[in-house]
C-alpha cells in the first residue's frame, strides 16, 4: 500500500509538470518527502517506516523462499536477485524515512542517483563500474517492456478470487506501469553510462531527471503526461497487489 502511494504521488507530481499546473519532477524518495511534509507528517512517516520496512522484508522473502515460484533456472534466479535488490532499495528508503522522522532535512528535488554516481566515480575503477551500473539499468528498463508485453505479474495474483473486470483492469494498470518504468529505467541507465564514459557525475540523473528530459523533447508535455499516468497506474496496480498477491504458502 505504501509503495503504491509513493508511485501514485510521483506520477501525480509529474503529471502536474506535464500539464503546466505545478507539480514536481521527482522519484519515490521525493514523493516520500512531499507526502510527509504536512501537519500529520510524523504520523505518516511512522506508517511509511512500518510499510516500507515490511515491503523490504517481502523482497528478501520472495528472493529466498520463492513464494511466487520463479524457480531455480537462470531466468528464475535473475528475477529472485531482482527481488533481493528491491529489498535493499526499500531498506534504503526506510533509512531515509527514519532520518526524516528524527528531524533531518531532505529536499524532494535531491537527485540520489547523481550523488551515488559521484561517490562511485571517486574510486579507482569507478568510471567503468559506473558504465556497468548504467548498462544494468538499461537492461532492467528493457526487461520492463518485456514484462509489460508478457504480463508475467498475472501469475503473482490470486486470480481465482478476482472477477473478469478486476482481472482486465489490474492487468491493464500493470502493463501501463511497466511501460513507464521501462522508459524511465532505460533513460536513467543511459544517463549513468554517459556519466561513466565522460567521468562526469552531473550527467547522471534519476527518475526526476528522466521526467525533465522527456519534457524537453518534441511533444514533451503529452509524452511526459503519458509516462506520469503510467506511474499512477503502477501505484494503483500496487494497491491491487496488496489485495490479491500470493503470499508465502499460497498455492500455484
């Protein structure tokens, strides 16, 4: 549920930029800062810490115990490694939420990707490590397009409990969301590759930078709006997953 909220807010903020009515080009971390900056911010932060902490653990559960039945063949192992990476990534977001809860400041426009690449480039082999990281991100992005086409997420849901209309709606939301993630991951990967090749961390950008790049292209506003709507769809798909996803011990 918390993951869905962060994606939905990120998409709504990007849609506002595309429509010229405000908004912000940011990532999930920026969304976290935005939604917890109001009068009930500390209460929301406590909920986010619990929710994202649980989702981080779920990432490791999916990787180790394989409740989604990915298997032990090479494609299955690759997907389970992706689940483990999800656990690590959301654990980092939990740390950010804890920092905010303890009173640390954080700008929603802060580009965490650029900061991370700047750190990597300080190491002796940092330039080529950065290129490898960017290439992996591009691969992940292209994989999102494949996932949107195959809709592999279907087998992760308890579809016998869903009506025909619910299946169709949830599948469409998932596909739209995967396409938007594919676009942004591929762009982020390309930015990171450029940062490595030119040894220039300022060339690296996260999701927010990808949104700004799209806005600057021909037909940039409708293009960004389409991607933003995809992230809103991904958020709604996350809500559906919270309701119907197969958990540990579920049957095939």
